[in-house]
C-alpha cells in the first residue's frame, strides 16, 4: 500500500521535472556543477527514496549547487533497508 501511495505522489513530481528538462533547461546556460545534473539527481532520488526523502535529498543537492559549493560526481545515496 505504501509503495502505491509513493508512486502516485512521485509520478507528477517526476513529470514536472521532465517538463523542466525537456522545455526549460535547453533554454538556459549549462551551469550545474555536479554529475548527474541536479534535475536528474532529483528524479533518481524520488524514484529510489520516495517523495518525502527523495524531495529532501534533491532540495539539499540544489542548495549545494552554486559557485562556492561542491562539484563533481555526487550520486544519489542507496536506499538503506533496515531489518527488524
């Protein structure tokens, strides 16, 4: 049930980001300092971690992407599965 809910919430967020990637990003200068780009990172974070944690990870990444921030390869952290 939780997985279905996460997919329902994540899908429109991913569509919104894809719209940005296809129609808005090509009009802007290339300035992302990380690989993968911040928008690709956000999509992957949403798909791996779900809407809440994925959005939080993506927002933190975007906040770090500025001239005085980091740069280089910065992958989405893997999902940590806790065993009970």
